[in-house]
C-alpha cells in the first residue's frame, strides 16, 4: 500500500488514541496509509463533532490538519488500517468485501472510557477495493457529510461527520469529477458483515473474538442477562435486534429511505451508516425507490422494516456457531417483531401530539398515511403544518395539501375528537419537537453540491446550520422548507454515488 511522502512528518490533532479495534489483530485488518491528494481545501466542517472529539477551537486553522484529514499527512500517534468483512448485497451473498475506500485513522479517547473511531472515506485504494480506485467524489462526500449531521439533528442514531475536504484531482465515475474525503466518526463502524465474514469461512475463533470484543465494549449487560440461560451471544443478538428495530421505526416515522440496506451496510450498534443513494420523501409514496440501481425495488421505503429483519436473520446465522442453539437464536430475533411496531406507533403518536396511547390511535395513524399516499402529499410539509394547526387552530394550510378534501375532513374530525381531552398547548409543543421543518431534500443537497463544484461552499455551511437544529424555525430560511421544484424528481442517485 502507498506510504506517504511525508512519512517522517506528522500532524498532531491534540487527541489521545486508544488501541480499539486494532487489538483484534491482522486477521481482521490490514495496516496501510492513505494515498495523498494534491492541494486540499475545506468544503465543510462540523464544529459540533469537533467538540465531541475534544478538538481545540482552532483545530481547522492548521494546513497540517487539512492535509492530514485529506490523507496527505500522517496523524501523530496513529497506525491507520482498513478492515475486512463480507455480506449479502441485494439479497445475494457477495463474499468478501471490506473497507474498499475507508481507512481507519484510529480510535480517539474522549474520556470516561469512551472512544470514537475516525475514518477517512475516499482516501485511496485498500486491499478490499476490488478493482476500485478507493476514492470518493465531491457530490457523494457532501451528501454523506450533511446527512450524517442532519440525522443527528433529528435525534436518529447515526455515524457522524467531522468534515469534508476536497481536491482538484479528478476521479472517473460516469464522468470526470472532483475527488474528496469525508472524515467519519462513530463509536464503532463494525457491521453485520464483519460477523458474516468469519462465519462464512468457518473461522470460529475469530468469530468468537469479534463477538467478545463487541459485547465487552458495547453490550456488557449481555454478560449478566439471564433470559437466555446465560448465553451472552443470544442476548447480544436480541440487543442488536432491538436497536435495529428502534432505528427503523425512526426512519419510517421521518420518511427516510436508506436505499441500499445490504448486510454490510448495517451497523452492529444500530446506527445509520453508509449514506449513498438515500432520500427523504417528498410526496408520500410508500413504494418509493430512492436508489436508481435498485431495479427490483428490494429497498423501497415500505420494505425497509422487513429487510432489516432479513438482515438480522443473516446476523443470527452468522452467530449460530456461538449461540449453539437454533431455537435460542430465533427467540432472540423475536423482539424485533415487538419492538418495531411499538417504537413506530410511539413515534407516530408524538407526531400527532399524543403523549399517551389510547384505543383507536392505530387507525388514526393508518388513516392519515393512506390519505397522504393517495394524494402524494408532501410528507415533511404536512406534518409541520399540522403541528402549526395545533398551535394556531388554522386548518386551511393543512387542508390545502389534500386533493381529497372530504377524506381529509373526515380524518380531521377523528383527529380533533382524539384531542378533546388533551392539553392543546402541550400537544403543539410535542408536535413541533417531533415534526422537523427542515430535512435534507435531494434538491437542496444538489444545489449545495453544484455551488461547491464552483468552489462556493456557503451552501454547505447554510444547510449544515439548518439541519443541525431542524425543529427550529430559522426565520429568513423558509425557502429551504418549501416544496421541491419540479426538476427535483429527475435527480437520480445510484449505488455509485
């Protein structure tokens, strides 16, 4: 692998580094250095993530830091590496995969025994690039950077992004594009596919070492969980199932399409990971497919909860040599079927301003979703307008969204009856905290990308500021919360993005 020309030099980010994943040894990773990019420049930075890492206020002032986070300068105290994993892609076993364009810098010590892994995505070829160039392009890097922070602002578990750095170096995709690197941050980037890799190759010792590492680091309660006869691996599978169920309920409630839910894109910590052909719904269409490469509709919006369970079943199969009992593994998966509907209904009650559950809430939710789908009503705008209706009593802006006025009026009557004994002020507050004004729509991202391609990164900064606090009003920025233009429907995002 390529060594940096500045091998004797190093940028000191002022962080302490923990051994972390690297302690698992060479069976799990390959040490290497990023491949330098010439003349890097800043595209976007998240000061919130910088604070989380404990970086100093002037962390971005140094050219050495800029070079280091573009892969052109070694970071003091680190030994970068990429990891190996396998997985199912579009429901088909794909065999060995791995970090094809992500290079782990290391795990930063952020205190209280916690750590945050840092990756450079787009930093060059690795042993797992499978013939690819290991690079990322500016447009996909901006999308990942913004959506990582947007999901965090929505309160949805996610990997984070510290920054995007760009270069005028050219990368060929469908056409020549500018190269970029996004610095990703998470407690762990371990995926279902890491476990599948060692299980598929019947390497039970490595499989056990990986499971023990993850349990001891992130799921220690599984060691003392007595519900599976003391089987920590079954308890671990159940815990992952429940975190995944909660994540999917949050995706569905906010109208988020991931687009490529392969098992190698599923986080063992229940985080949203690997932002590629994602999309927040515009007009509500349960069958919407956001990935142009998904010709079968496997990852359509309404299929996501079932796909997540299918992926968990693959994880269960991988863990079976450790669990040792198929019935126990199936039992550990069952919690998904309970937790997902409970979490989803809870999220939808919040969106409706209902602090407590009552009989008839499910038909109320199902009824409005059917109306939204029938009229292809803008999902985010509907919920935000409904929130304001609860605050000001003016239903016309909401009613105007629906072609079926009679159907909406009938549903609104049921909605009002349900709130007859509810404190309307508290309901309005709950709704405004549950229904964002701003989401990262494709056309907003595209506009910021096109400006950045001309070296104007102000659009990225503006979007970041709005998406970090998406429930706030942000006066003067209503255009970012408006209906998408007609051309937005022509944007195609594929796996290559």
